[in-house]
């Protein structure tokens, strides 16, 4: 159905957002707007058809064939750059039947059971508004504030930290219990026993001994890692 499709436009790397009021007078900005909407056979408006009482004919699609685009820009006054920069891009979709760009006329209605061809005119208007109160660094705020659950989830962060600390403690406890006998033996060894290496002491010689052909080993390791990463990236893109 057509009301499930949306336009997604981008101006200067920013999405053209459709802003409208929701419950409690709050404003929601969606980075896209629908192609149209639908009124059910029972006369119930679906999706975007609720924005106007004109969309009330049962079993009818309404096409949004006109858009009013508002470009809000910062003139650069008092900033370190030259020229103007875009800080907001908003759109208001409308359905018009006879080229009335004000949207006061009848909407563009398409019956569900259509016979023959229908010519649909598509129009637009652009308005530029200067607003130096909106900083260029905060140009995404009006969209991000509308996205649900965009705030920092402190509970999830705290939960992750607790899990990491718990697992680290478990690993540390298991390691200490495994080494407890060797540690106790190291603390009780005599001078004669100190000359003989046993347990974990046998490892330190191998850990700090430089390998033969260390430079060649480093080159092979670096090249191997690079080849594996390139194979992984190539397979992911393919």
C-alpha cells in the first residue's frame, strides 16, 4: 500500500524532516515524509491522514503531491566561517487537486478501485529563513530530541559495568585459587629450594626469551593480519 512508502530527502548532508505535533503539544520531527495516506472503508484515517479533516472519504488514497520546504540557515555572523550554513531543513507535505499550493482546496484523492489514467501534478515551494540563534554544532538537536530512547541509558551502562566487574572478579578468584599452592610454596621455600625452579617459575624464561628471527616473525605476523582483514572486508562487501 502506498501509505507505507516514504520520501527521504537530504540537503547539505542533513535529512529533510517532517515536523508535526503529537500528544501533549510536543513536536515530533521525522527524517522523512509519507508518499500518501489511506482512509479505510469504515472511514477511519490511517497514518498521515489524521493531520487533516479533509482526508475523510472512505476507501480512498490521498497523495501528498505538494511540499512546502523551509530552509533555515545561519548567516555566519559572529562565527569563524564565511558565508551561510544550513541548520535546519523542514518539509510540510500537502495533498492538492487543482494546483492550489496553499492547500485550501480539495485534496488529491485516488479511489481504491481506479479505472483509467489519472494525471497527478507534483509541485513544491521553497522558503529560506535566517536564524542565527541556532548554532551550527547543534543543528541535529531538533531531530535527535524527537527520536525515542535517544537519552543515555544509564541503567544499561551500570548493568554492563557490574557484569564486567563480576566476571573479572570470578576470573581473578579462579586464578588465585589455581596459583595458591605455588604461591604458598614460594613463600615457604628455603635458600636451597630457591635455586630449583618449579611450577610457574619455569614459564618466565620462555616468556621473556626473544625468538629467533624476531624481525622476520614480526613482518609475517603483520602481513598475515593485513591479509586476513582484507579477506574479511572483501567477503563482507561481497
